[in-house]
């Protein structure tokens, strides 16, 4: 069945839609609505029309991890929507001197209208959401990267015309990107194949939940240690760096382990002729992907990066205004 034929419980109500912590916590209906709104906002901007619905609203952004696309897309998006944004590094806050997450969340709830947090442990952002009186957005944790994957869904829908039935091959580390793609694919009736080296597969509980949900939406989740198997017949190939932030000391070890999982011309030959290549960026050319692929005719990485802006604007609009 397609995503729109999923059970009413899945379609009409998410687990926690006051915040955006994971894609899995939003209903199919909400995901579809936010993607549609992102497309509307994108078309308006391209036509020189700015929708300033968030006039007077303030976004607080807390960064415990460095950022290019997340910071700039959220800040620029909030400004374009008529609001404002405050950039807060953890060292700028009393968090860096031992103030609790709960106290920080309660105080910031009095000053700003929405919080976006980019941090390490996923439990940190859950603590913020539990204590805050305002919406909290996950800008990235070690476990999930939902704002990136919402932009990826927007890009896939633009390039392939739909989400349901599309085959996505994710090649690389079973990390936060893989986890958010598993949740997204299972919600939207997509066919996702994740290829990772043995010992680097995605979290088993996330995989199990994704497979069970995909059975209801007409999608599928496949986990393999064979990159060629994953890419065969793919409409979309995507990857990520082999060593994420906080894993720098594992860089050389991972270069060796992941060497046969490089996205290159030989691997991409197993995909459909009209496949598109995606990458959340930053990319390390010559490691997880060769330059001829990421800079080639199948690559949509910079359109994907641009869509971060439109997806963030739609997420902000939904959480603050309910539409």
C-alpha cells in the first residue's frame, strides 16, 4: 500500500509533533504537509516573494557541534520568514559551567519562541524538549539527523516525482543519517537499502521498527554488507563521511574498513541509468565518494544543500504556526 493508505494511527497523528526530534515521531500526514509547504516556500522565493509569517518570532540556536548548512539555513530561513535568530555556542551559555539542561531550557523558553539544538547525545535534546515550554528542533545528534533528511526527501520528490516506491541506496556508516533515512523511508513507503561494513550497521532497534512500519506503508528496509547489492536498481545513491564529528581518532581505521564502500563509477554502474547522487556534506572526495561522481552529471548535492533552507523554513512555520 502507498503511504496515503497507511493505517489512520500512522497517518493522522505522530508521537510528538510539538517538537521535531526525529522523523519517526511525526505522522506521515505531517511529513507530507511540511514537504508540500517547503515546496511552496521555495517557489515563492524563486519568484521573489518572501512569506514573512514569523515576524516578531525568535529562534535560539545552540551549537555543541560545528555547522555550516544547519546554522546558515536556519538563520537565513528565520530571517526570510520575518523573524530573528540568536546563535549560541555551548561555551557562551552556563551549560558550559554546569547549569543543567532543564534549567537552561526553562530559562530560554522565556526569551525565544523556538530552539534548534545541534549536539552529541540524543538524550540531551530529549531533555531539552521535556523541560522546554517551546518547540525544540533536532539540528543533529549522534543518533539522528532529521532536518537533513527532510531536505533529502524534498530533493528526491523533486527529482523522482514521488517518494513511495523509490529505491534509495545508502552506502557507508550506519550513523545518524542512516537512522533518519530508515525512519523516513519506512514512513513514506520507500525502498531503502543500507550497505555498511560488518560491525558498522545501523542501530538494530531502529532497523527493527523501520522494517515493521515499512510493511504497513508498502516500503522496505534492507541491511546488507554488500554495497553492490544495495545499489543494484537504485533510483538514488547517498552516502556520508566515514568518520563523523567526534570520531576523528578512528579516521585511519575507518579508511581501511570502509575502502570497499566508496561510491565510485564502478559501483554506480549497478544503479538505474537515471540515478541521482546525494550527500549531506561536507564531503571528502577520494574517500566515501570520488570526485567524478559528486561533481558529475548525476549529482544533485548542491540542490540538496539549497533545500535545507526551504525544509527548515517549513519546519519552523509548522512548529510555530501549525501550518
